[in-house]
C-alpha cells in the first residue's frame, strides 16, 4: 500500500533526525570539555522501489529514466572531527597540549588508551596520571639521566623526594697576574731553638741530628742534667688557631704523638706537612731549599718556606705546645722561634670551592707566585693545598704555568689536574678536578696590571638538591629543576598517531581505543613522524563551534517536523480511504 511506504519513510526521517539531534546535543554539552572533538552525522537514502528500470534511446524514441520511489532516510556515518583547536594557558606546567597530530598514550590495568586531554597530575606513587587515573606512558631515564628509548613505562616524577649531588670536575680561574711584580728572592726562614741562643743537644752530649730519638733530646732548660725534653706518650700540638699562619691565613691545627721510636726527622716531616711546604725540585733564589732540616753542628731546626708573599710564615713559640701524657696538662712551648727572613715575591691566593660525589663542600687554596719573566713570556708557579684532602698533610700540588708574550696562557699548560683523597668520607675516594686558565667563563692573563687578582669559578658539581618542579619541552623531554639549581632530564613523553584517527573508538572519559578502521598506533616522540609538538602549561580547548551546532539544530528540528508532517498527512489520507469503505 503506497501510504504505508510514506508512513515508514516519515518514520525513518523521525529516527534519523532524532539521532542527529543526539549528536548535536552531545557536541553542545561538551563545548567546555578539554580537547573534546565534535562529531557530525551524515544521512543516506534507503533503497528504492523500482517501478521501472527505464529504457535506452532508439532511432524512433528517446530513452526513459528509471521509475523509483525511495523508502526514507538512514544514518550513513557519524564522523568525528579531529581538527585542531585553540589552547588555554593554565600556568601549571603539569598540563600539556598537543600542537598538531597525535595522542597521549595512557594505560589502565594493562590496557592502552589514547587521549588528547593533557590534564596530568601526580598520583601517590609520583606517576603522571589523567584525572581518571590512567598513567601517562613514555621513556624513563637511567642513573645518569639519559633517556632510555624502546621500553614504554609510566612516567614517574618524584617531586620533593628525589635528591641528587654531583662531584665537581672543572673549575675556571679568572683574573690577571701582574707580570711587573717583584720577582721572589727568598722564602721564610724560621729557626727552632732550645733557648734564645742555642739549639738542641742530646742526653748523651752533642747536638741532635735527624736520626736522634725525641726521647733522647735533652731538656734545654736543664743542660747537662741528662733529663729528656720529651717522653713517650706526650704530644706536640701545632696550633694554627693560636696564630700560626702562612700568608696571613691560619694554618690547620695538628697533633704529633711522641712514641719511643719517634725521631727528629719524624717530627720535621710532621711539621713540614702541617705547614704545607711543597717540594719544587729546586732551591729558592737565596739558595735555601724549601723544607725543614736540622743542623747537626748547632742542633738548630730550620724551616724554609716556599717563595712568594702568600707563603710567608708566622710561627710564634706558643704555636707549638707540649702536652703531658695525661692528654690535658700543658707543659709549655718546647721550642723557641726565631724568624730569620720573610718570604717575598709577587703572588696571589684564592680559595676554590667544589663538591665531592656526595655533594659535600670541598675547598682548596691555590696560590700563584711569579717565578720568572723570560723572553718567551711570564712563568708563574702554582701551589695548591686543601684541608679537605684526607691524606696526611694538606699540601697537594705544585708546578709552573707558561704565559706567552701577549699575557695569554700557553694552551699546552693552561690546565692543572688536581686529585684529592676523600677516603673514609663515604664519597668516591678519588676526587679529580681540572683547573682551567682558559674557559668559556673567562681567562687568567699575565699582564702588567697591579695588583694581581684571581678568583675560582666552579663550572660544574652540585651540592645536595631536591627535585622542586618540572616541565616538558616541545620534543616531550621532561626537565626537572632541583633546589641546588640543577636541571636534569626526568623522562620523555611519547605520542601515538594513526592512519585514520576517525576510526578510533570512543571509550568515554576523553579516552579512545584502536578500532578496526583506525590502523595500529605509531609511537614516537613529539615532532617526528608527522606528530605535533608538545605545549607545556596549556590545555587544548574543545573544537565545538556553537554557531554551527545551533544552525544544525534548527535544520534538524525542521527535518524532524517535516517528517512528522509526512506521517500526519499519510494518516489523514488513510482515514479518507476508510471513510469510503463505510
């Protein structure tokens, strides 16, 4: 019956337009949903009744078109629009948006999902996760903060929990060493005597030598009595904190324990180490060799320092104190000091600060002393010492640095390699520094400019610092900022792309899964393989166009009304037909 066809055609129109209104309503409802992608519905006509297939033209008659009556409308497709939308800046660097193609890869209960909504926050385990708990996947880093590509794992950012430190490797020296300064003529010369006029004698008679036992040294206050000046179990405190200094800087405190086998040479070695006298391999300009010796003809112990005003020694009698065997009773000053000469020569000292592998602060003093001014350019001698070196004594290294005729460091001798002993500190036992006179931080020159000045700049190395914040770059690499100023790679976000994104299946919650017509996911970092760039601190807006949706709503309403009118008209005609049968 023809009217029945009209009824069902109208009904199909009602159903199709009702479904389209559902799509429009969903679009409008999600106008403020982060990264929402709108959909559109497409109609198609249903199969037609063929009343005639038509005929082809002939010589006497033209062709006739088919005679077909349609049976209504059906839903041809519901297409999702994955076109880009604008961004909203949030100021929260944990928020991320994709500028271009791609999806974030997230995981829940071992199942992968894909989303454009980058509203990530940390969970209680410090994993970045969506608002509904799916973990963001990407590449992790190794212990050296290098990205480990290949395996996808939840991105973990332990803010407030991860603490790092880094050993110093490079230090730059910056400044100018005055080449017109006075060349050194001597080091400090200080004599240690038993009395104001005489050296030390032995208990058996005669003056002491380097091999004399300390317990065989006669008390200078009781000459000829055979009374020893020192007894096994006593100790001699060298008190830098009392005023013993080198170049105006206090020397470190040290203690020498006297045993039955302790010799004068043992004490001289201890004293040389405590003062920081360094062996240069040559004598000072005045002929004295740096070090401590004893004159077997006078019993006088002589201290000769290195040259340069920064190496000038000040040692008073009270700076060396004899402590009795009970460890607390002071027996006074065992030596009388007589300063014969003061160290001279153009020089400068600076303190450089670095860190060991545990982030502990390590300091060293570096002194530069003008050595000579040959035609090839000024030559300076360096002396380096450190109280933080765990080996006996604190003198570390000495050597010479050559400058050219323009006052620039010779590239072949512009670096000083320094190794410090950090045994028993828990850190890496060997701490190696490269001290650079030529660096991107500046240079050390030797020009005719007074006074000499020099500072040490730490190029690398870090004290302990805790992760404070993080942000992702355009390439998805996440950088973490630590409280010590370090910036380290914490991981990398990856994106997924599909041959046909419209083929993805909407799982709700801004999540998609692969569908039969989407193709498999292609995983890569942002910016490669056609993937978009990552924008940190922003969220993608919904791409719903309200103007278009309202227009479609009007058209859909009109179509629905028209379809209902078809049904009403068919019903009226059927009523007329029924009237004829009465």
